[in-house]
C-alpha cells in the first residue's frame, strides 16, 4: 500500500506531538530544581495561552463561543489541563521522569475499562489479559525493593492516568463546535485561571526572576511546544488519519521519556524498570488489539 504525502505528513505530526509530550516529563523534572509545581503550572499555562491566542489571531481562527458550551470547556480544562498537569508535576518531586513515562502507558487501559462501562464497548478475554499484564508492569516499576521507600509520586501518577482517561472520554462525548486549536486555547486559559489561587504570587515572581537560562528554556518549551504546538499537531494528524491510527503513536511516548531522561537527567537505568515498562507496553498493545482491528474494519 502506497502512502500519500498527506498521510506521511499527518504521521509526522502525530510523532512530533508524542515526542514533545514524552520530553515534557524531563523538562518538568529539571524545572522542579528551581521552581515549585504551582509556579510551573501557572507559568506554562500562561505562556501557552498567549502563544495560542496570537496563533488564533494571526491565522484567523474563530474565538466566538456560545455560553452554552462554557461549562463543557470548564470541565475539560479542569480535568485535562489543571488537575492532570498538577498531578504529574507534583509526582515528579519523588519519582523519576522515566518511571512517570512508563506509567502514562496505562491511559489506554483505563480508557478501555471506562469505555466498556459507559460506552458499552465489548470487553474480551484478550483485553483482560492485557490489562493484568500492564498492572504487573506497574508493580515492577513501583516495587519498593529497589527503592528506599515507596514514593507518593507513584500514586499521583497513577491517579493522573485515570484522570486522563476520564478526560479523553469526555472530550469525545462533549461536542463543542470550535476547531481543536480554539478549544485548546480556552482549556489552557482556564488552566491558567484555576492555577492562580494555588500560587504564592510573591514567591513565584521571585522564583522566575532567579530562573536560570536553562530553566527558561525548559519553561518555554513546556509552554509553547508541549501546551500549544503538540495539541495543534495532534489535531492536524486527526484530520488525515483514523483516530485509532493516531492513538497508536502514544505507545512511543514512554520510550521518548525514557531515552530523554537518561540523556538529559542522567537517570539511573534499572533493569526492573525496563522489564516493567516492556510488560506495560505489551499489555496495552494486547488489550487494545481487538479494538483497533474493529475500528480499522469500519
């Protein structure tokens, strides 16, 4: 089968989006040495909102929104932006970026479970075995035998995967009549507003004035490429490829995080974590194999 240039371009967009998201764990982990989680949240959301606003103005995307859809955006912004990013950034205070990257692979598992309950999708034996394998992989990664003590970051990261699964189903179910880029802007803006009450303004301003050049590089990358560009690339990929095909690129994210953490943070490579990560990926692929086939046949 010969792929058209538009399909190849869409695949490249999906790959770049996932690569940005994978590297974001490393950026956040590095920033935590200079900034508090709340300062990181409000700063990256503010940068992302400004970038998206300018992007929408320059390319004349619609911004007008009916008040009827404001509650929808508030829910999506709260779950997908504020809560999700707070859980992840706080979890990285006590766990490694590579471990967080492997654990994010559980998202398709929880999405599958929730879809079976709320969207009445079929639950098969293959899905069940895949889920059990993925959970075994997580237990290997979070095994306290290779740590001084079980870290609370694992629990927060685990909760973030469930939260993202809920957000994904809501995003699919709530039909907002705006381009994905416009929706992303409003979600990012809501995330900024929700972050303000948890920020100690004086302390955050002081932290930002003392932030190193390397720190600013990490923060700008999170704000522009992770919070804005990646969502735009993901939306563009979905216009050319099936949703199931685009979603399959998410399996690359843990590997990107793992390699970036070793290269940029010099994180220690634990054999048990590698084995656990491979088992997670295998379990996720197995549990979603039947669903992907069904979608492709459609």
